């Protein structure tokens, strides 16, 4: 009896170890799926906890493809969380911006992956319906086949293909018109930094588009514009208030960005969107609750 119990305990321990290894091995992928679905690292971590709880209760011997199974659980949990998050955003004070990440250099070198988590792309994804967002992320970023996506979003494969086509067209209409290399972004950021620090308004006007938009996310916690600032003149006036503030180059979501520190702490993270050589979007995250991930690297992957 004791031998049989010992055998059962050993088998259980082995199964648990295998399940844990599968989850840990795919954790970077699962986090990235959830983050691209939600734009929030905190909510993505909550989704991963739910995914683990459901995964730990599965009969793992019957799972043929752990990666696909885990992605399916993560997607379903993200869709549930996304609907809750959207209700939260309705009462959010001022513009809502994604939570920026300081990601590992190796992930930043994956150009397609870095582009998929850029602030500009995450804001584009915000314009999609939840199922459209899930389908686009799974298919166009992670290359999941249509049959697997269909199971994850409870649709038929033909329906998923239609959703993917529609989502792809909407993303294409809103994303930057041309691919901007990291070096181009760094050059633009360096020029922008110098113009802001020196208060050179003429230089600023020369590098921002006439219809530039500045979004400042304070979340009602710190001072920030509660409406988008639109137009070169108004944006330049807003940026002039930063004259003399030291700006520190950094990487946010795999792309060059700037950090403003006050009293030794991160006060603001500023990211840019470039189109045809001009800055068309400025994204300033000031909400302290969203800046903790800029203090340590976050591992993402696919």
C-alpha cells in the first residue's frame, strides 16, 4: 500500500514538475500576448496567475500541444480582463496610455516584436474590438494558425479569417505609414531632447507635424492635461514648460524614449511617434502607478 502511495506521489510530482516547466518555458510568450491584449503589465500578470491556476488543474497527459493550450487559456482570460479594463477606462481621468515597459535588449533587437509592443501600436490596438484585437495579436504577431485562434475566441475558422482581415485593414489605416529605424528614432529623439532642454521653439516647430497630438496620462493622480493637446502651436507651448528640465534617453517598449526625473524618481516617460520624418504623436505617461516597469527589465518573447 505504501509502495503504491509512494508511486502515486512520485507520478504526481513528476506531472507537476512537467506542467511547471511548460508554463515557465512559455511565460515570456504568455505575458506578451496578455500585455498586447491589455496594454497593462499589471493586468497581464494577473492574467498569467489565472492561466497558471487553470493550467495546474488540467490533465496534462491529454494535452498534445502545451504552447497552444496555454496561449488559448491566456487569450480567454485576457478577453475577460479586457472587457473589465474597458469599463475602467470609461471612468479614467484624462487620456489613457499603455503602461510602458523597460524590456530586455535581446527582445528590443527583434524588430517585429518591438514594433508590436510600441506605444504607437498599442494605441492602434486600442481602436479594435476585443475579439479583433485577440485575433490580430495571435495571427499577425505570433503566427498562431486560424484553427487554434478559433478555439481561443470561440469562433469558426472562416469567421476568424474574416475578423483577421478586418482587423488588419483597421490597423494598417492607423499605424505609422512607414517603418522607422531605431537610428532614425534616436536621431529625432536627440534633436527633440535638445530643443526641449534649450527651449528652442523654432527647432521644435520644425520637427513636429502641424496636426501633432500630445497625450498626457496622469490618471487623476498627478497633474496632466485631461484632454489631448492638438496642433503644433499648442503642443509647442506645452513642451516649452519643460524647458530646462533634464531629459534622460531610455528605451520604452523597445523604442527610444525620454525620462524626466524629479527628486531622483521617474516623474514622466515620453515616447514619440514618427511619420514621414515628423513627430506626429507624443505620449507622456505621468501616472506613478504605470511607471514602476521602467525601473527594471521585463522579459517578453514569442
